[in-house]
C-alpha cells in the first residue's frame, strides 16, 4: 500500500513541475 502511494506520487511529480513552469512563464509574460 505504501509503495503504491509512493509510485503514484512520483508519477504525478512531472505534472506538478510542468504546471509550475507554465505558471512562471505566464507571470513573466505579464
């Protein structure tokens, strides 16, 4: 169960990073 949670968290990390980068780029445009 713990391993499943960890793998899910790791798989969701790239999406979080992409969202953070996108938000920062949008802020730089303004």
